[in-house]
C-alpha cells in the first residue's frame, strides 16, 4: 500500500511516533512517506492528516483512495482545534479519539473507529501525549489493516455537536495572583517547548514548567 502522512510541524512531538510507525509499516512491505506541506503530496491509497494545519480540499483528496484524520474527541462533540486540551480544561478524565474521513467541512466525515483513553488528574503534558499517541498509533494500524473491508459510520445524531476554538498564546497565560492548584490543569496541558505557560510579574515575563518528581 502507498501511504502518505502529512504532519505540518517538524517540531510536533507526535513525529517520534510517526517515524517509528512508518518504519514498521515499511517492514510490512508498505511504502510510507512523511511530508510537511500539501505541495509535497503525490498520490496513493491512503493519506493520513496528523496535526495538519493546511486546508486539504477535495482536489487534494482525489489523489488518494482515502484521506483520514485523527481527532481527539467523541465526534460530533468537540469539533475544531486542540480538542483533548479543551476537554481536560473542562475537567474530563476520559477522552475519546476518533478516526474519520476528511471532508471540506471540518471534522464532519464518516467515522472508522473510536478508542477511549483515561487521563489521570495528575498527568502532565508529556504523559498525556504518550497515551494519546499510543491510541493514534492503534488507529493508524486499524486503518491499514481494515482499509479494504471497512464500512464507516455516519457521525451519531445522538451526540450533541459542539466546536472548540483555536488556542492562542494567551490561553497559556497564568495569573500570578491565583494558586497553582487553581490553575493546575491550565499549566499541565501547556507544551513547555512550543507553547509554555507564562505569567507577568514585576515588569517581566516568565515561563513556567511543571515536572513530576518521583520519590525513591
């Protein structure tokens, strides 16, 4: 099978998993390319859009038999941007990750599979990502293994449709007058390298990073 993965950012932490996954699929005899821009797309059977920031229109999608997206919400609830982050900020301790077909209207395609994962209240950014990427890997495996036999399902009318906005740097702003406990969820979901939590104090801007220390 000819597979392409479009992941826009070379700095995104999901790239480690994607590299391992692509190498394993090549051992199984598949052709796998990882690209950063839609201008690099060629053609093939399967295109994965993983943390893709570009709009992939119908003409782009026609180059592939199937174009799939992985979205960390129980669709149609939580369409939009950074759904697992918004869910954690809203107090969720269980997140559903959906594998679906890409369409012109964001996150509206037919669903191939859903997998739920628990998120501990004490889990930090890297721990959350590790669980999320493990589920994404399972969904990508499922797509390849069931590519020729899958019967996708329409998104359920029984789940209320909702949308999350795109996160901005201001969403990582911490109030120094509030306690860490009050803002713990907000701090722990921040990417310390790309989008660190930060605050202003005494005329200066500071970044803040949590690190879990395990007593021996």
